[in-house]
């Protein structure tokens, strides 16, 4: 058996779960897409921290909320989580399918 097969390395939340977490004030979204992508549309209230200059030490203090990372499809947020895993084990969750899944669920977008 291949190690890690079938179990995602990072915790994932669906767009609907994230929307619910945001509505109840349980989550803070960190969008790791580049500024031009972020400006074109993002999850309301998200903070932009592009992967190209991403540093776990610069993450906003979550104030008791769960930090949830997102990108367009889930690859870059996973890469950012890999960086966090070394520095901050509590940052371990990202949006499954990224912003694409958020839009597909027809959830609100801020521009």
C-alpha cells in the first residue's frame, strides 16, 4: 500500500461548509492567488496573501477562527499549507476545489 493514498494530506472543507463557517464567524479565508486574480473576484472577507511571496509567519492572527486557505483549484493552497505545516501545524485546512468550487456553488463573490 502506498503511504497516504486515499487520505488527503490536508483537511478540506466544501464551499457550503466554508460558507456556513463564515456566516457563523468561525473562519477567516486566506486567498493565495496572485493580486490580479484576487481583484477579479474572491470570497467575501478573504485576505490576499499570494503564494509567490507566501510566508506562514505573516498570516493574520485568526482570533479564535479557523484559517482556511484557498486558491483557484486547490493546488496552490495545498502548497501554502505544506509551508504552514512546518511552521504552524494549526493551519491545516483549505477549500476543496478552491475558488472554482465556490463559484460553482453560486456563493457570493466580492470584487
